[in-house]
């Protein structure tokens, strides 16, 4: 749980942070049997090791409480993949912004089906993009029935949106890597400085 290598155990196990202890134990039991190195069909030693690390923390009340504080802080930080030219700028990057936003909602739907919505304020922070610059993107995706708003006005991906992601993801290598990183709980985050900005790489 070091600051320089944070693993999202909830993403890794694909369960909501609100999951009860029974859910943690049940999901761990199923996944550990699937990825156990002795399983000749689906064994994965690395994934099995990660699951054990997650279970050691999430099954312990005190460890989980401390982890949840860190988890809340880390998951509110911008996703590093969006702090590049590919997702910023003008009309030439609009397609990437749409796909990036869909991927965030797709990942949220998979890992937290009980609360699949993301607010525009959270999207602004995750994508490191002013909400005003996301309004056109959101309008388009909503009008195309790829996303909708729930009762809390949060944005949620639709079945059409999920199909769109799965059909077109291979054309966006950085986003494909983002969703694969989410599967092992290792989405890279950008650290904000005291002014709320991320350090810029001159090559980005």
C-alpha cells in the first residue's frame, strides 16, 4: 500500500467499496479457485498472489478501514492516461475524449454495478478536463444513447455504450491499456501539486 505503488483491491476483485465482509469472502473464494496455480485451465500465479494480498487487507476490519481512507484519496486523483495531448485540445481529439469517458463509465459499471454512475464533477477530476469542455462530449454520447443520467443526475453507460466500447477499444491502445490495468487494480494516477495541477512532461 505504498504511495508509489497503490493497488485498487476493489477493482482487482471487481466488487464495490461498500461490499460486506461476506461478499469479500465469497468473491475471494471463487476467484482464488479460478486463479490458483494448481488449476490447469485458468491458473495464474501472479493474479492469485494479488488476490491474496487484497483479501488480507479487505477481510481485516482495521486494515480495511485504513485502506479505505487511502483508497478514497487515490481514486479521486486524475487518471494519468488522460493527461496527454490525445485527450486535450480541439476537435481533432473529440473522438478520443468520447471514448475515454465511455471507458471510465464502462469500468465503473463492471466494478461497481450497485452504483455505476459518475458525476460530472468526478469526471472533470478524473479526466483532468474542465466540465465546460466535457459538455459537448456528454451531449453527443447522451444523444447517441451511449450514456444516460440516473436519478442522481450522474452519468451511466448504457448497453449500447458498452457494446461500442467493446467493438472499438482496440483502436485506442492507451484506453485498452487503461481497462486492462483496472483489471489488476493498477490504474496509474497523476499526482496533483499544491495548485491543483499535474506536473507536465514536455513530450506530452
